[in-house]
C-alpha cells in the first residue's frame, strides 16, 4: 500500500509537502506514512483516494483479489 501511495504521488508530480498540506498533517507525519512506519488514518485514505481518483480498495491493494 505504501509504495502505491508513493507512486501515485510521484506520477502526479506532487511532493510530500503538498500532500501533507492537503491532508492537514506535518510533512514528517506524511513521510512516515509513505515509508510504512506509521499507519494511514482512515480519513487520510479517503482524502488520498479522492485526490488521486481511485478507490480506497485500490490504495489498500484489495483490488488484487
């Protein structure tokens, strides 16, 4: 999931600072999320899915089933 979130960000030419502002969190918090050190809060998953035009299932890699 974390690699997918990072790839979506990079594919759309966003930096971590821009996404952290969108999520209303610190850049270091977002960096820990993207690195897999910190779990992704549900509200962040929903906002990221909306931003990237994907489903939360896609972000959670549940689309592979």
